[in-house]
C-alpha cells in the first residue's frame, strides 16, 4: 500500500496558483476546455439516468 502524505509540500507559487484557480471558478470563469468537459460529463450522467429509469444506480 502506498502511504499517504497528508501535508504535501507546497511552495508559495503553488498556493497562489490554487487560490487564483479557485477564485476564477467561483466567479464562473471557465475555459472552453473546462466547459466542454462539463458538457460531456452532463451528457454521460443524463444517459446513465435514462438507461436506469431516471434513478441514479449508485444510490440504489
């Protein structure tokens, strides 16, 4: 088993990059690639629900 590291080392640049990305997403500013991934995931989820009579098979 791979041991987990609960506190990975992060530089100040890593922290700032994380904060900037989170702030951008919270404002709703998504790249075209992120929007395409979201739409694909949404279509996949709708397809799964349609195939299972409108119920999420994970929660059944």
